[in-house]
């Protein structure tokens, strides 16, 4: 009887250990070098027309290939509203299983190339953005929290929280016909512990601390909001086509000082 009780307790303890291990959330660590023609499972084409995406071998950062995204007028159109112009886009969007979680810290890196013939236009043009997930119409029209923009020949990075938009970085130098290697370390938070650290071609360009999320008053959740990444071309509608090249993408969830990560590929 005493032996059976001992074994019962042992099996019960093992059961709870197995349950705890299975419930432990695996940390994000994914990458895409765009070396194969099929779309990597980390992406969704919800914001992109199939014809706009191509794996080519003429322009690449590393390896032998890179992605090419070509936006033509009429791709993924959003009609004009009372507050905004009509837009069109072709963007790679990360799979929902990879959405970032509020208060966790993530590192993103990716390389972009605008060809020498890329048109310089005075309209809205976003080449990468981080959006806060919205489950209802009350918050669906909010701008990206963080965005890399290229307007009138100027590259700049903006941060939007509630009604406040600020420019964190601006570059007026010619950026076409050369690779731009970006790295971002981001913690999305409605509190003052939010942060954005960014590098361009290994040079630190942003070191921001503060709010990096929309608040509950804007229609978002009161806690554990989620955020997703997109890159490609998003612009006000216009007749001229555009192409951008993308290579060497990676995203990983960063360990805090006292935390060990479980990695998934």
C-alpha cells in the first residue's frame, strides 16, 4: 500500500512536469535567405499579389538569390476615406504564429536594395512597417507604430503612438543602387519601458526609450497586445511601377538577462 502511494506520487509529479514543459512557449528564431523559389512558411501573401513576388539571381546580398517585389497600380487597393487617400501595396507579412507580444523584446534584421531607376516620388511610400494587431474596426485605420519610409528621395523612420508621430531618424543621402542592412531591437510596450534600437549598415541610428504601442483608449487590448511585421512596398495609388529587392531576413526573440531561450527554427 505504501509502495503504491509512493509510485502514484511519482507518476503525478512526472505528469505535471510533462504538462509544464509542453505548455512552455517556444521562443521565436526564424530566418529567410530567399534562396528557394517557394515562399517560406514564415510569410503570408495576404498583403501581396502572387505576380508581384519573384526569386531572382541578378541582385542579391548574400548567397545566390534574393526576393524581388514589384508593385503595379491596382495591387491590393484600399479605397480612399474621408481622412486618407487610396493606397495600394505588395508586402510580405509575417505569419500570425510569429507576431510579437507586448513587453517581450525582439531583434529583426533584413537587407533592402532600391535599384538606380527606382522612382523618387512625393507620395506616401513605406518599405517596412510594424503594426499593432487590431481585432475590430475601432482601431483598424491606425498608422504603423514603426515605419521605414522613402519619400521625395529621403529615407526616414517614424514612430507613432496614439496621436503623436515623431521622426526617429532621417537620411537625405542617395540610398539607391546599394544594399541597406537594417537591424532593429524592439520592445513594444504601452509603458515607459518600450524601446527601439536600430542600426543601418552596422551604424547605430536610433536609441529610443519610451512608449512604443497604442493605448487601450485607441480601441486596442488592455494587455498582451500583438504586433506584426511587413516589408515590401506600400504607397498612395499612382500609375508608375516600383521594384524592391529583399534579402537576409531574420527575427529572434531576445533573452532577458536571467532567461534561457528555447529555440525553434
